């Protein structure tokens, strides 16, 4: 997912450096906004999964406190590792989408400048 986001960002930045027509700017904006909508859906899905995994990690912590057995310690360790990975992934996903919002603004600015040119 992160690789896909980087590839798309490179593509949009390359397009921003080109001298595109008004229609091409509008097409790029529509395409980019569609990509943002897809990533927003991904963010929601990953947020729900991350929160669920973190909830289970906290529940397993409660089990370790109530009944400190080896299986509960192993479960807690696995869920803490998984929670950390999800938090890191969600952080990168969120920051990537925030960068895309800025890119959308740059496309709109470039498109507006193009509309001013007769």
C-alpha cells in the first residue's frame, strides 16, 4: 500500500512539472481525487483493524495480570508486536494521505493558473 502511494505521488509530481492543457489538469485532478477516496476507505479499514488488535492486546494484558501463565504472556507479546506494526503502518498511511491533500491543492492551483492564461 505504501509503495502504491509513493508511485502515485511520483506520477502526480511528474505531471505537475509538465505544461498540461486545461482538460489534462482537470483529468489529473479527477484521477487524483479518486485515488484519495480509495485511500480514505483504506484508512478507515486499517483504523478499525488497528483498534481491534489494540483492544485484544489490552484484553490479553488483563488476562496476564489476572492469570499470569505462559500462553497469556505469549499472546500478549504477539499482540503487542502486531499492534506496533499496525500503528506504524497506519501512521505512514495517514501521513501519505495528508501529503496527497497538499498535492490536490497544488493541482488545483496549477489548474487555476492555466485558466487565467488565454
